[in-house]
C-alpha cells in the first residue's frame, strides 16, 4: 500500500520529532552514559568478547536499545490511535451531516 507523498512526509516529520525527543530523554541519556563507560572498559582486555567488561557493555547496549525501541513503539502506537480516532470522528461527522441534509422519504 502506497501512502500519498504528503502523508509520508507527515509521518517522517513526526518520526524525526519523536526521535529527537527520545535522544534528549534524561533517563535514556543516563543509560547511554553507563553503556559508553562500559564500552571504554572493553579495550583493556585482549580477547574482548570473553571479558566481563564486554558482557557489561553488551548488556547495557541491549538495555539502551530496548528503551529506545519501546519508546518509539509506544509513541507510534499513540500517534496511530490518535490518527484513527481523528479519522473516525471526521468520518462520523461527515456521515451525520449527510444524513441531516437528506430529504425524508416518508409516505403519506
């Protein structure tokens, strides 16, 4: 299904806004800092993937990405619900207006 260009642009603008907000989220910033600190410890060992530092970094990286993905998903869900409600409301309003302007077909 192809969306009209204006809708694709609106979706992209919204995604950019939400991504920027998540990028500056204080909780996520703290998690990223912890992940970055754990990453720095990686280079102290020779067999990086076998070190506890790597495991620590990998764990924090997964948590960080999980939080980002969860927030993007939840905002997308909220936006989708809001869009659906708006479209349904508009559709119901138009249907109501159409019925109000139709002549009645009552027989005498």
